[in-house]
């Protein structure tokens, strides 16, 4: 990519007491070049700014150019944050996977919901998954040169015909050669397999996991781990697709199949290697694995062990719960019905606090047309659908995993996946809505006086 096609990096925040603050940087300033090179992305920025002597080309919010020269310690951060990690634009997906969540949304929502991210840089920076089907040789060279590892790869199947069928892209069949490239470069990936019943399950799933395990060898294993995830479907998906939902019977089958492979991999590699997402156990009605079975939670971003981790963290934090509240408080805790049974111990423990009553509103998503729904997919529509005729007490405990911050400093303007705001849902239900950010957020929201506002809870 030519230097002229790279947009300047727009500063959104200058950290207090940082080098950038001392230099007089302000939000709205644009970083054009570092030592004569225009950074493509946050990776370039971090690499170029590691030097001790920097010459910065900057434009202020009015477009006036400035030259800034400085000396600093090696690897010392400047203290700048930007509106995006990608200054040259998003590398978008060129596949047509029928199970893609982007294509299973209704039209007319905010534009960012339809961006098909398949960008290796976001994979390296934030752990998002990519398919490796859209990378020209210069990008492969950059991955090797800058040692961008580990990356997170959506594999789905290792058999070329099956993977090409799933991604609807002939280049998808090159995966095994790409894994060999990672192995030769001593670079690593974490793999993801979304199981679509009738397409890549059964013997195809076993073949995929065995093929991936073949790369878990040597001092630097090319494939660090593999997560097995059930396909998620919505009522908005194209009617001509070939997908069917995961049933409890299919979930039982996959659990047994993968557990048998885990028992084989563990003595061979010293790790379980292949991991089952929590949803399999919820759909099958089976108990979750113990905390010890998750090792160091290598696939937490895929929902592998997130429920067990939450339960374990709550158990540790609950020892500090008071015996009683000074004033009575009744709250409604919104969760997806997928975790209704798993979270019963939390509900019971909270209700042991005298003067505290927490009712769980475990709901499926009418919006997406799902019978079983994880919490992160609930929408404003679903809250209205399930809660409009229900006593809600002094307020709603709302997991922040449901929300997209759109107005920093004003959480009431945060949006659900269906573009409705917290403010509009709170007004419609005539009840305050309080955020729940993890275990600490849940406990704090339960213990603070109910008359405090949503904004106060966020600070």
C-alpha cells in the first residue's frame, strides 16, 4: 500500500501526565508521519514509536502542520489513543459463509454492524478471528517480518472441499498449506471450528481436530489450541441456506466426540488442546467442566470457560457480601436463558443478603428468533418483549456485554444490537437500568442504593 493512501491517525485521547500531554497534543490532532513513515495502523505506530529519537509530523484540528522532535526512553509510550486501530481502513471478508452473523441481521441498523472484519491486524491486537483467505503476498511478508503472533483463525474444516463449501470461497481450501507456513515461520495461531450439523460435524470434525493437532508439535507449536463452537442462527438468515440449528441430541454427540479426543490429546501433548464452548453444555443440559479442566483458559474469547470463570470469581468475591442491607432493595437481573440454570448458585447467594431481593429474568431472544440465547445477544426489543408486564422492583441489572458505547461519558446513550438505547428502554419500562460489568459490577450494583442513576453506577 502506498504511503499516500494512508489516512493520518486521529487522536481521540491524550493520557494525563504523558509525553504527548507535555508536548501539547490535543484530541482532534492528526499524526501524519513518524520518522518519515506514515503508520498504517496501531502496530506500525507502536513499532515506530519504540525508538528513542522521534520526528513527528502532526496536523492540528484546523489542519495546520507541525513538526515535533523528541527524545525518550526506548519503548516508552507517548500516551496517545486513536479513533481506530486501522489508519488505512479495514481489510474486509471476501467469503460468503452462510452462518456469518453479519448476514443474519436485519437491514437498516447502524453501519458498523455490517462491517465484515477479516483483518489480521485486529486478530493480532484484539483476538478477533480471521480466515486467511484475503491476504496478498505482501501481507504474509509483513506478518512474518513483524512476528505478528499468535493470530486467531476461523478454520471450521481442514478438508479443502468442506472448508471451501462452508466459506464459499475456493481459496479456503489452502488452509493446510497456510498452517505449514506458520509452522515454518515459527509463528502461532489459535483455531476456531464452528460446527454446522450435517456439513462439518461427525467424521469431518474428527478429521479437522486431528489435522490441527498434527501442528501442535515442536518447541513452537503452530496451532496452540482449537475451540469447537456451535453454529448460531437467527430468523434473519437467508432462507436458501443449508443450515440447521444444534439440537440437544447433537450437542450431546459433539461433547462425547470431543471429550474422547481430549482424553487422547492430554497424555500426548500435556494439554487438552481441543476445547468445547460453554454453549454445548448448556444446550445439552450437561454440567460444566470444573475450573481445573480449563487449564489457563486459552479460548476464553470463544466462550470456553467464561461461565465457569464467572462462577469461580463470584464465589471468591461473595465472601465479602454483607449479612444485610441497610435499606430494602429489589432488583431484576437480565440474562440469556442459556445461563439460567448455571447462574442459580449466584442468585441464591445474593438473596441470602437480608433486605436484598434479586429476581432473575432469564430470556430467549424474540428479536433473533432463538429458543436458547446467550446473554450477549439480547436486544432492547427483547427486554421490552419479556419485561413490559413484569414487576421490576427498584431497577434492572443489565450486563454491559449487551451494549455498545456510542457516547463516552453518557452510558444512557449506549446501544443494544438492535440500535435501541438504554435511555429509551429505561423510559419505556419506567425503571432505572444499572450496568453490570463482570462479578464486581454485579455485586456493587446490588449493594448500592437503588436511587442512584445509571451514569453514577458507571463511575
